[in-house]
């Protein structure tokens, strides 16, 4: 693969998925796309790039994007965002939505489903405090492959051992051979949908709580600002946004405000001004 071909792949991935690869990530591209070449019977990455450039290789384009997408996730990942949900957000919305008894949650970039299923289990555990409530959990991802896995709800031994309390494993999973399947009532609580964050997602909202964790780190500054601004527009007036531990809105957009008491938790700014203008191409 020549430098020009690598640059063509960078441009393609940025335009189609938002993934901003730095020039030193060539090794990552080569390692992840080798299996795609094998699958599509392409001898080299140069052939892959050539096919993508035709604009007619839709299946290959999709496979290339999915291969480059990071799908690292596990149950109750990083713990704090789920403690916040259980101890801060849920009590807040149980009180503030006492009349409507409706709660809407969006998990963006949900990968193979561990994040939304973790929230679903917490809500199931709290059901005695929420009789008659209507709960919507929408979970989206750009990868149809991981979405299919998420919908099926099967996880191997390693996956259920990462962050999942044994009490919840016993209560909400059934062993099927060497796999564990999450209970039908938990699967039914989550609506999995294909969604590219570059596309319009206004039709999904509004939401009381949005989880958008560990995905903005792969976007450049202008795209981060755009996605955060659009997320703010579909949040309820008192809505909450949770980002990953290494992500922030500070210096990116003033449409959202950091909760000073809780790291990683954001709310809509009282008077959200226009998003900051960042020079195209900034890193």
C-alpha cells in the first residue's frame, strides 16, 4: 500500500465514519484490514483501496469501516457511570418524572450491548420503585455485526467475567453450551438500531439520559463539536449526558455544562450559544 493509497483510506474512513486516523496509524490499518482482504479475496490492500475508489463495492466499504471500528466494551465498564445512574440519575428522574412515569435513554456507540444491558439490569432491579413506568432504552452503533450479537444477547465466559457481578449473572443469564444468554425480559428492554453519528439522529429524541462514551476520542475537533451540539438538541431540558473518562466538552462546545459534583456528567447549558468554530483539519 502506497502513501497515496493510505491517505485515500484515511479520507474514506473520515468521510464515512468520522474516524480520524493520524498518519502514524498505518500499521493499525494494515493489521485490521488484512482479514477483510482475505474475506473478499483481494491479494493486497492496494486492491482493496482500488475497489473502494470505484464507489461500487458497497459490501467491501461496510466491512472496511466495521474492521476499523473499535468495539471494546464490557458490562458495567468503568463502574462510575453506572454508580451515577443508580445513585444520582435514577433517583432524580423518579422524582422529576413522577407524573409522566416515562424515561428515555440513548446509548450511542453501544457496540455488542453490554452498556445498555447493564442499564437495563439496574432498571430491572429498581422496578419495585417504578411501578407503571414506561422505559425506552435505544442502543445504536455503526456496526451491523456487533448489533446482531447484541440483539442475540450471547456472551462467552470471558465477557461475562468482565465487570458483571456474579449475582446478576446468576439472576439474568442462562448458560447455553459454553455461552451465556441474557434473559429475554432484559433483551426486550433494549431497542438496538443501526446509526452512524455522522448522520442526522434528531428523529431518535428527545432523551432524558444519553450515554456517549469512548467514541468522541476517535473524532477530530470539528466533528466532536458537531456531535455534541446535536446531542444537546435532543436532550430534555433537564437531561443528562455521560461521556468517557478521557472525554470532555470543555473547549469543544458550550452547549453543555459539566456537573461540578460528578466527573463525566454533563447537562444542557442554561443558554447554549453557538458551537465554537474550529479550523477544519485541526487535530
